[in-house]
C-alpha cells in the first residue's frame, strides 16, 4: 500500500467532520441514507436507460429521448452518492483503503462502470438512428446492469473482507 495514500487516509479520518460523523449515534446512519438515496437515483435512472437499450419500452420513447430526459437526475444522483460515499469513507479511511472488496469496488468496478455509462450517453443519438437497436447497444445496456450488480455485491462484501 502506498505510504502517501495511507498517510492521507489517516489524516482524513482524523478530521473534525469525519470524527463527528463516526462518533455520532445519528450522523453515520443519516450519511448512509444520503449515500443510498443518491445511489437509488443514480442506479435507477441508469438501469431505466439500460432496460430501454434491451428493448423495454420501445414503443413509448426513443432511447436518446429517455437518456436526455434522465441525464440531469442521473448525474445529481451520482453527485449525492459520491458525496455520501466520501463522507462514509472518511470515517474509517485507513481501514477502507486496505479492504480488498472496497478496492475492487472503487478502484476497478466503479471506474469501468462510469466509462461504460458515459460511452452509452455519448452513443445515444447514433444508436437511435438505427432501425433496430444495435447489438453493441444491447450488450452495453446489459453490461452496465451487470457492473452495478457487481458494485453492489462488492459493497456488501466490504464488512466480510476487513482483515484480508
């Protein structure tokens, strides 16, 4: 583990606001609720678009129209989830940073899912031009849903990988 990163994590978890969150009986669950609310908005809007790529709601809205309509809410959800997640991370940063499930979630799965998510948003117009949803679009939609499931699984595993 990088000494500078670990030093930063030690500093972060000893900041006044991180200690206030971790030392409070109500603050940590409240921050966790904020994180989950942001995740619900982020993942919910993402999965709605992915399901449309897979053919759901084909007769109701064009893919690009749905993607554009949810874009702002999608990124608001991401910002809320990121802020809540960072605050949760800060409460025990030096423990999270060495946790293999956390590192898989934040260091591998999340960046790949974000890249795929952005690629899907950028390709929306081109995919809508085709008479039928291209295979690449359907694969991208399914892959993004699978990434979010993998991220949720890694997050659920964090408490069980504390000492690995």
